[in-house]
C-alpha cells in the first residue's frame, strides 16, 4: 500500500536498483540521499534505506503527486496564502514594515499549521 515504508538495514544488504535516479523531489526526512525508480521513493541513511511506493511519480505528474501523495503541502500553501492575505487586509491601511512583517509572519504560521495538521491526520489515518 502506498505510504508504508520498508526498512532495509545496510548491514543486511547494501543495494540500489539499476536505473534508480538520485533526486531532490520529496521530503528527505534526514536522509543523506534520495532516489526515485518509477513510483518507488528510496531514502538512503547512514545505516539503512527506507523505501515506499508513491501513488504518482512526481517527475511525470508533479500536481498529481501533490494531490495524491503530499496533500499537506497544498493545504499548507493554501493556508499560508489565506492567513497572510487576511492579516494584510486588516493592516492594509498601515504601509510600514511592521505591517508587512506581520502579514508574512501570519502567512508562515498559518501555512505551517495547515501543513502540520494534515500531516498529522494523514499519519494517523495510515
């Protein structure tokens, strides 16, 4: 099932699939490197590999990948835009640096809150 990760200790077996490509796409989660092989997402750590299957390969369909495999990023972005614009509307009469800073801060906080809430619920449901 997509989302389930398999851990392969390096002491058990050092491996890499022929044709797997190193990539920057995906959350590294502390990994040294990450690779993609079709829908497989492989993270390499010092002592292990973590492997899971994505529903959609982000190299072929980035938007589909965000919708199916990483909705927390889309929700976080939407919350950040919404939170920042709402604070900007409230403070629009003040054209000073503190108003801009507050709007940016609100955007970051609301974006992270949306991301974290979806990520937590996604992990809970899996």
